[in-house]
């Protein structure tokens, strides 16, 4: 299925587009804007430490464009932001632990950590930290 942008005769794209205003300009939802800000924030934070990262074009819209951010042209990051959806996770991390592991039955364990710890570990892993 191909979706058309704007009125008659506009260009076509092989994926669904975001909402369009009355003259055919792309209008991102508040949720999408919030996600975009978070992705840009992560990229800026990594750049402060000399780590290259960029947003994935068309992430989630087209197969083959996985994740939201690519770090050092190798590591794929999916960014999620929720108003209150992660309260329990934050609560567990407030107990002054460095890492939190979570796992659903019969699935691989996930490790959750604060951004500051992630950046320290990433820099060390890349050979740029102490």
C-alpha cells in the first residue's frame, strides 16, 4: 500500500505517514514529539562524551530501519518514554543499586541501569574511559 502526501499529484511513499495539516505538511503527534525529544537528548548526552550517535531515519515506519538511535554505527537503541509507565522500575533503582535485572518467564534477563552508568560503561568498553 502506498500513501500519498498532500493533495492531488503529491509524492508517494511506501509507508504510512503521520497526520497531515490542511496543506499537506507532516504534523507529528505529541507522543511522537516526546519520543523525538528523548532520542535527540540521548544523542546530545552521548556527544558530550565524544560518542557518535544518530537517529534512525523512518524508525518503526519501514522494515529494515530498526531501533531509534544508532551508537558508533554499531549499536541499536530503542527509546521509550512513558509519563508514569516505568514508576516501579525507577522505584527499584532508587534503592541505591547500580543495576536492576528484570525477566519474564522463559525469557532472557534484561539489565536496567541509569544513563550515567551506561555512559561510563560504554566509554570504558569503547576504550575511551577509565
